[in-house]
C-alpha cells in the first residue's frame, strides 16, 4: 500500500505532513492516472496478487507520466511543490 502527496516537504512521515499536501495537484494527478487506465481514489494504492508484472509496469509508467505533467502544469505557480511517495 502506498500513496503520493504533492508537498514542499522532502518526506511525508505522518498525518501532519500529509496535511501540507496540495489538494489541487493531487486531484489532477488522480485524473491523469484514470486517463491512463489506473483507477485511484483520493487515498492509497493497493497492490494485490491479482496484479501481474504488466499491471505493475503500467501503473509505474502512468505514475511517472502523470507526475511529470502535474509538475509541468503547476510549474509557473508560486506554490510549486515536489511530489513525494
């Protein structure tokens, strides 16, 4: 199980750190994942034995692409934040 947060903190280690996440960036990230065939709600990812290597590769590729797009879209804004997982 894991999740991604867009925040100015180098690492998200607890609930308080999570509260610093940029909700607009997270929402956009989830939209981009869905466009790439990855269904992710507003909370954590769960990987199970039903996921094979190709499913995991598709998920990782979609995460990379989506994070880069979000970073590019938000790059000109004053609240630019980094992605941490």
